[in-house]
């Protein structure tokens, strides 16, 4: 056999081995994912009591998740009278991600009730045959034995200053990035675990998000799903940055001293928009630690707009 034929045969044999390796790798990933899914289902059924614990020992059963009864009323002015935004599945996803079981069965025992009144009302005209949609949402957390715990009211509008090509999409996205809606699962969890009021729960939710971002890693093609349930929180990632900025702005408006620590941490956030919001929010507080923190930003931040905002905050405080 000639050297050329040997080389061709060697290349073909190597290509065959590479193809077989790729097929084996794909099959291994599929099998591993299937095993993980089966294991997750078994754990879920066991925790819910749908399957007996191994050996029939009730002491080994997983702790029961608190059950939240979700009571949602929704309406819209738009044609066909049907709300396009998936308010119910979105709320379910947020509550499940926070560790709750969610039911809409009025006969099932529950630990908490989340009553939601979601309304889409006709807004100002934008163009011929095109009007804005105003979203009004009231959320009431209710404990059956105590009654209402807290009430949250949200109002979002589209941008009327400029022509909006998709005003409904815009206002729904603003609603989903609203701090009180974005973090609703955390707010309910904060009260159920620690009796936090809604502001303290919002502060803790922001602190957790900051910590998670700080320790997050870049995913690769070799990453596999740890759990099917963990795919649901990823739906919130699209709104995470905007929700964080909105939360910082809201905490500045509230001027709650409990928020000062996490806001000062955000002065060194990698995102310039977050640092800018944090500077403006901290400027609303009257505390000894504010001026030194803002002074460092005015002198050392890499972004000119952030430095200018810090300088303006300092000048405003001097003028008081």
C-alpha cells in the first residue's frame, strides 16, 4: 500500500473515531439528564407525599413547603377582553422559585393567600387607532389566621413622550421590572420566614441578588441542567439588571436606613448604571457615612457621568 493510501486510511479511521466519540458524548449527556430528571421527580413526589419515603419511615420525609393560595383577578380594555400577559404563570414561577407550593384550588388547605387584582386600562392615544395601556396591579398578602399582612399597589404606563411602536410590550416589560413585582416571591418569603415588612424584604432580596451576581460564573456548553426546576428562574434574567436599578431608585425614594449598607456596596458595582443609581439614592440619606462614600466615587470612579453625579450630590449636601 502506498504512503498516500495509508494517510487516507488513517484520516478516515481518525474521523470515524471522532464521530463515534461525539455520538457517545451526546448519548451520555442525554442519559445523564434523564437520570437527573427522574431523580428530581422522585424527590418532588416524595416531598409532596405522593410517594412513600424509602422504608416507609415518615421521619425521613422532606420538610413540607408552605402552600400559597393564588387568587388572581385580571381584566383588560384591549380587543377580545383577554389579557395577553401571563400574569398567573409568572406569579406561580416566582413563588415556586422562592420555595413555595402554589395552589389555585379554593378547597385545599393553605398557609398564605396572595390576592392579585391585575387590570389593563386604556391610556392616552398615541397614534390613529393606537392607544397606550396603563397597568394597575394590587397585591395583598393574607394569612388566614391574621388577615392582611401587607398591600402593594403598582401602576405602570408606557412612554408617551415619544412615539411607541409597541406600547403594550413596553408597559408589560416595565411592569415585570417593577421591584415589587419582580421580587414578589422574595417579599412573601421574607414575611413567612422572618416577619419582614415589605421594605425590609425588598432590601434583603436586593442584597441576595447582588451576592449571587458577585459569585456567578460563566456557563459553558459542557454545563448540564442540575434540575428542571432551575430553568424557571432563568426567565427572570432578562429583567434582572433593570429590576435592580429600579429597586435602588425605590430604596432611595423610601430613605429607609436599613438599605444604606447594600446601596453603599453597589457604589463599586461593575455596571455603571447601577453605580449611578446608587450614588443618587445614597444622596437622599442623612448619615455620617454618606459623604466619605460619595467623595470616593467623585474622585475615583472610571465613568465621568457617575463622577459628575457624585460631585452634584456632594454640592447639594453642602448647600443644605
